[in-house]
C-alpha cells in the first residue's frame, strides 16, 4: 500500500523521534563506562572541513541534471567549513551548536556556463562518544540545522536538514582530538533543492558519503 503525501509528512518526524530515542537508550546503557572523552562540564571548540573535486556527482545539485550527462561537466569543486562549540554534559555526551559556509562550482560544457552555489547553515546537535581506548573513540551525532543556499543560476532557497552521523575520534594531545565524520546515516531534507542533492527522508551509506565528500575535523578543550 502506497502512502499518500500527508502520511509521509506525518511519519517523517516520528521516524526521527524514534531514532532519537534509540540514541538516548544507547547513551543510558553506555554511561556505565568509567572512562570518558573528557570530564563533565567542559567547553570544547572544533572546526571541520570537507573538500572534493569531481564531475557529475557534484553537478546535479540543482536537480536539473542527470548522471547520464556527466561527460558534459568538469572542473567541479565542493568545499565546506564548519565551526562548533561543545559542552560536555557527561564525560561522553556533548551538546553543541555549529555554523558554517559551503561553496560548490562546476563548468557546463554544453552551455558554456559556470554554475556556482554558496551555502550557509547553523544548528544544534547532540553527540555521544563510545570510549574504546585511551586515545581512540567513536561517536554518533543527531542534529538539525537551518540552511540557506544561493546560486547564480537558480533562485535562493532555505531548507531544514535533520541527520544522524557517525565518526571516528583520535586523541593526539591531552586537550586535542582529530576526527573524521561519516555523514547522513539517516537524514531528512525539507526541500529537494539543497547542497547535498538529497530529497525527503532517507538512509544512506555513510562510508560512501565520506568517499564522495571526505570531512575531517579538529576539537580542542578549553582550559
């Protein structure tokens, strides 16, 4: 039986509520760990960046192009920079907010034009770490952000993005960590014209997402 549009709109927020409850159950279970990433009630700053250079996988962001047209596109570059502030509610549970800027550009050989997109986002998140060793941990993050995208070929647009990400964290100094992020295990986009070229609610392969657009970060604990 196929769901109508109103049913889909009703189910989407419920699915994210379910995902959030699963995350909270995981948090409650793992709080029994004696060790954590940091002590409670600490402030941490972080910066993360992503960069890729490829063809058609970046060129279809405006949804007017298809993968079959990839030979007509070249010089595609996508970059993003996000800055965040975190507060450790427990040794392994952080609440934070991030804001950042993205840029996408590709050349269209067929029309002789260059399509450019600028992107801004801001939003809160909740991140939980699973402590593996003294220097290594993994994390899951659930968050929501407001996005604004502008283009020289399309009208400006705003949309909401909700997500569940995974990540790997490496401690390189007593107060500094490096990490890589595997984005969009689960996601929801309120509009199909967006920086990631995704639509509605979905589940994706976070490893493939990382290969297509690798994201690395650094986190620093304030004294």
